[in-house]
């Protein structure tokens, strides 16, 4: 989550207004922004504020400066690439029959294992930033300081008892800044978000129950649902607004065993969707009305590139608390730390009990390290740098897709995050592409990993964690050529 | 596990022989050991070997030296305290009805929570060594060195993919030294043994299935079983030989849903039993014959005080592997690290998949730290010191029980470990004692936490993690007086 500062500075407020205008289409890509002078006059602000506004929007990638001409609304999407398509809502939404469902865990494990065993030269399948993108210095210093100042840390049994009070307070403060009211005692430290979501599901549903998930969704979630012997109900997602509220409402009315809804509200994996605030509010209402748990996996809120504050769904929650909020710092701070936290609303006691039964507490050192670093200037600087680098990489990858992938390929170009979602023309099998590419040392993530429905065989997630250099360009050229060959088309030469 | 050195030195072999003779009763408590001269003559050994033999047995607490007289077989059990009683095998062994069973998790959570909330002055309920008993220096140095030599450790995403190869190799070497053949790739890093046992159960059994456990057993296991919606079948345990093989065999024959047996073979918690080798072999045979998983929780093997090598049950296992071996270093090396590992035999693939679905990998830093420290001289020295200190504390606590607890109290005095198991006279309620004692700042662990059967209401686990000083003596005096009062007897004055 991004802390919504109590009083945003003037230039940030102004930038947020223009940002919104661009997102709503009031200002379109390629259009000219008001000049410095116009901004000063229109909004009665100083020269410095007007300049800061424009530079801030440029930093966010929403404007581009053309020297001596002015600022223009930037279009990061390469020409010729349509956005990912809207789902077909005419199909009935039903849980897949058990026999169809069983095995996604093995399928995914197999794909991951094949990727691990192969001699991978270019990894376009992953969505974790490589170590070079992190400032490890401040983390290592903080770790060394903690061990020096609290020499008993590794030999203290307290961690067996759960969450550390310092970590709990730090997370409760974060939550408050994002509009969530959580008592420190209700913060539960977790091993990343996988554990949090798994605990949440185990707390609110039983084997045989139905869990509504986004379609397509992160494969890890499908694994958790199957490993708990629950059934995933895939709700169609719009790349613009996230899961279809109509389809969800119908499911809530017709599926008596539906016990939980899991969403990634910001930069949904793999579509990259941000759920609009009105939808967030409606989601909370719907779930509360049906007495169903809404599990919010906020893995990517910190990666959103926007001048407007990011508001977690949990901020709309009311007592007794139907939203289970989960946040992790794996991707934004330290993948090796595996630190996350959750607040389980009315299910807090049950989640705490399950966590204790499963693995006792979470290592104290990792908790204290995350607490010490999460709001630190060094971390915020690194996050800023990380986001800018990822934007360059996403846009660079999108250009390569436009140049080399078959004509008619569509893609989502999300406002932040670690990957793109591609829809190739019908007829392409990304499972076959996975095998072909792996033989050439290129790892990809085919659509079949992100759903049980078989609907995404022509889709794939394209990781954007690498700098776009000659090696990555060649890999995309190869991938594109293989996809063209599947369609019986000649390779494109960009 | 204790590494069984390939070629034990002569004095160790001799000591092992005498040790066995004492355990079998050939040499009884209070009897005189052969003198140095006799040993030299009988076994044709040097003066130095004879002396080393005697000193080694003294170090292990099995002999005591009486100056100018000689060595005598030591009896650590205070006069007047009978050993814990044998189980009543005439009762049928059946899974408890579901309604009786449900709620142990809540009961235990409540007891633990009450202990946490109270103003505890003397903790006689826990079984984790306090930080003072650990040498934190070598651990902190090793952690600092790791972060210096591998500065990317905290920002590397590799840990998300599971177990670190260095950790896997280190554990496979440990296993080999104990007579277990495990390929490094089949070592799975876990967050302590709670996670390992929980994963093992989830891999081999489903909700509604039956799990055979020792009775009494560690409350954490009862929590895991209930949280997985399985049913615990409590198998009576002899304090001398562990779970009744007859009762287990009957259960295997009559319970079609029995899918797993969980045992703590060394210093069983809470009885302190060591399962004899013949029983270990028979256990493996029985489980293999019925196609049932045998889950071995080796949390305390490292704490055994014996001159003879400790052999895990897994050493008797044959392909395809019916024994799931779990070891943790929480209690022996660093409670704050929460590091453990497991080998799941034929269920390895499934356990790995479940682990990935639940929480991805285990933090790399903790894995590497455990790998670096576990066989180090500093760790072995600390372990030796820890064991000697714990022996003093166990024996000191046993003396206090003999002085202050009601006449007729029985106790197990195990050859190692962190606690004693007391059986108070019928009529004492240790649940009531828990409440009374907590009000005086003394935390205890009543028998009701260690079983679902209601059989141990007059029993309790007495933690021996504190040095026996005036404060602990007063706490035991108070506990004893409260128990006497429950029986309508006057307090004893020791």
C-alpha cells in the first residue's frame, strides 16, 4: 500500500487531478498538457508548483516533455497493439467439475520444475525482481545492527509465540496511513502472502467448499485452493476493472458452498488490473451481505505508479470485518526475507490458531528487519528507483512484442508491476511455445498456469524483470518467430 | 540425532557397554563400579583408557565419584518417587467421537493465551531453553559473516523456490552419519518441526482420516491434527518403551481410515521415553505392512544423554520409504531461527508441492546459518554444556518434587531433555492447579493439554529450563502445597 499522506502537497494534488483526467480519457494520449503559464493562471499556483506538477507527472510516465514545445500526454502502448480483451460474460460461471479441477497443482509444479531443471539463459517467465534492482546495503546494515543491538535475537524462543510487538506496531501504523484501522494485537506476521492467503482460506472454508478467484489468476492461488481440497470458481475479469461484479453476485446467489472471494486489487496478477474504488466498495458490500470472506492479497499495491493514493479494499471494511487483508514485502523490499503480515478481521482468532498449529511463529529477525526498513528513506528511495526501472522494462518489452509477435497480439500494459499479459491470436499454443522456448534457454509462463478453464491457451505472462538489452531482444525475436511459425506465418523482422 | 561416529574410540565403546548394563539393570543404582585396576585387567586396556571410561560415564551422569572410595552407579531419582505408571491396556483403543475431539485446539490456545496474558514470574510450563543457556556469539558471528560474504542473501528470490543446496547437502551428511541414506535433493527445509509434521500429515491423509498418536502427546500435535480436520487416535504409551505395539497393531487392523502414525522416538514429549531399537524396527515393519506413513518427529534426539549412538527410526526404513523423518534445531541451537528439515520418503513430491502452495520456501539466511553451525565445534560445545546444565536442572526439580509434592506422586526422569512428567495422586486436578498457580505468577502445563482423553487430569509436565534457585524452590513449594490442599492434606515442608 502507498501511505496516503494526511495533507498532500499542492503540486501532488494538482498532479492527481490531471492524472485522473488522463485515466478517464478527458485528456487523451498525444494531447498537449496546459503550459506552465496556463497552470499558474488556471489554478492560481506559483511557478515552482506548476513546474513540480509537470515534472511529477513526467516522473510517473504520464507526460513526456518535447523540448521547446511543451508537455504531452504520453502513450506507452506501442502502435498496433490492442489492449487485452474483455471477458465473454455470456458463458455461465460454474465451478469446474472436480475431475477437471484436480491436478492443477501438479501441472504447475511440473512447469515450474521443468523451468528449474532447464538451462535457462533468459528468464521471461518469472515476476520477481532480480537482486541487482535492490539496494541490499541498507538491509544488510540493518540486519547487522539488529544482531548487534539485540544479541539474543537468534536464541530467543519468543518467536515461537507469534508476531513481535514492534512489527505489529509498525504494520498497524502503515495500515492507518492507508485508511485501515487495525489494532497492533490484530497484526499477524506471515511468511509472505502465500502463507497469509492459505491461512485465510483454511480459516474461513472447509474441504469441498468453493472459493471465487479472478480469471486468469496467479497460479500460486490455484495451488493453495487445490491443496486445501477446495474448489476454485473462476470469475471472469475485465482488464480495466477487475472481476465482474455481476458474475460474482450471481455466484454468491447460486453457490451455497461459496465461502470466500480472493482478489488482488492492485496490479492483479497476471492481468495488471487495478480495481476502481467504486468496485472496491461494492465488493465489500456484496461479501458482507452474503457473509462471505473477502481475502485481499495486496502484493503489488506498492508498485502502483500513480500520483493518487492507493486505497486498499480493507479501508471500506466495517466491523465485525469481512475483509482479510494480506500484504507482503517479498517483491518490493527483499525477496529473500519472505516477510508479510495479515489482519483477518472477525477471523483473527481462528487464523492465529491455525498459524500456531502449522508452524508456530515467524522468525523474529525477519520481522524486526521488515519493521525497521519498511518506512525508511533508503527503502522508499529504492522503491522509487525500482518502479522507474520496471516501467522502462515494461515499456521496452511492449515494444518488442509489437515488433516481433504475430499481428493481432493484444496486451495489457499495467500502470506498474513486474509483467505484461499477452493474448496471442487464436491458434497459438503457449504450452507448446513454453517447451520450444525452454529448449532454447528461454523460460516463459504459459496461460495454462493461470487458470483451470483451458481458456488461456493462447495467452501468456511476459515477465519484465530484466533490463531490455540485446539478449532480451533476441529472446523476444525468437519467441515471436516461434509463435508466427505456429500460425504458419513468416517471422516478423521488427 | 547424534552422529554415530564410524569408529568410536575404545573408551567410548567400553563406556557404552557399561551404560547398557546399567540400563538393563545388570548394574544397579548404588552398586560399585569396577575400579581402574579391574577395568585395565578385565578389558586389557591402558590406565588412560580405563580412566577416560569412568570419567565419561561420570560426565553422562551415570556414575558418581566418592573420593578415595571409587565410582558408584548413580541414582538420580530421589528416594520415594516411583516411576511414571504403565498404561492400562485393558481399555479398548478407539478414536474419540468427533464431538469429544473438537475443541482441543481452542482449549490449548486458551491455556497458552492465559499463560501469555498473566504476569508470569516463574515459568515451569515451557520446554524451551532460555537464551542464557545458548552461546549466541558463534551464531551472531556466523550470521554477520554470511551477510558479508553473500551480500545478496536478503534480496535473492531463490528462497522462494525451496531448499538451499548447501543446506540440503549439510543435512544429507548429518543423516548419513546417523545411518540414514537421503539424497540432498530429497531434503526439504522447514520452519521447525511443527511445519514438517503438519506437511507430512497433509500429504498422507485427508480430512476425516485417523492419525495414531502417542498418549500423552505434545499438544502441538493435537492442534495440527485438529486443524487438518483429522482424528487423533491415542495409543497408550509405556514410560519405558513408548507406544504399545500391541495396541497399535490392533488399531492398524481395525481402523481402515488410519493413515499415519506420529512418534517422537527420543525423549518423547511429555513422557521422556526413548523407544528401544527393537521397537523401532518393529514399528517400521508394522507401518510398511499396512501401507501407513510413520512420521518420526526427532525434536529431541540431540538431547539424549547416552554414550551409545542414537539411531533414528528412519535408519530402519527401506525403499520406497514409509518413514517421514523430521528434525529441528529450535531447541538445540537457536529457538529464534525456527529451522528444521524433513525427508518424506515416497511422499517427497507431494510434501514439496504442499510446502510450495502453503508458503513457498524457507528463508535462505536461516538455512545457511543452520548449515554452517550445526556441526561446528562451537555448537557441539554449547550443546554439551546445555545438556549438562539441563541434567542438573532436571535432577534439581525432581528433588523439589520429592520434597514438596503430595506423597504418592510418581515421575518420569528421562535421560535428557527439558521437562519431567508428573503423576499426582488421584483427586488432584492440575487444571485447577494451573489457574491457582497462575494467579501467583507460576505457569504450569496441566495434563489436559497433552491428550483429548481426559486421562491425565492428575498429571502435569514440569519444565526444567530454569536453574534451580530459591525462586524456583519457592514456586515448587507453593505448587506442592496447592496440590496437597486439593487432597485435604497439610503442606509438606521438605
